[in-house]
């Protein structure tokens, strides 16, 4: 899954799973496109992982919560647009 997010580079979880999806940047569209390749099961694992992260809920608004709802959750996120969920 890490390679799918950023082939050939080290994946930084805060950046690749949260910030790169939320903050406008040239990299954002590339990362958002890669999010769409994950299966429903993979998206569930990532959403669970982010929910359990020590940074979850420490900021208001919570970028982790937003990334889960807007992108990683297979029912509410971007992924509902493709792959049939």
C-alpha cells in the first residue's frame, strides 16, 4: 500500500495519508488519484489505523478525522466514486 501512494520514496504517514489529501498542493492530485486504487478492505484498514493514531483528535478540527471521512472511509470517502465500493 505504501508503494502505491508514493512509488520509490519513503512514505511519511502524516503527509501521505492525511496532509497530502487535505492541503492544496501540486502533489495533492497525484495522491488523491492513488487513493482510488485501494480496495474496500485496504481503505478500512487505513481508516482504522488513522483512528488509532496518537494524533487523532489532538487538533481542532481534526485533520485525521477529515481524511478518514473525506477519503479513506469506503462509505463516505472518495472511493465511493469508483471501484463499486
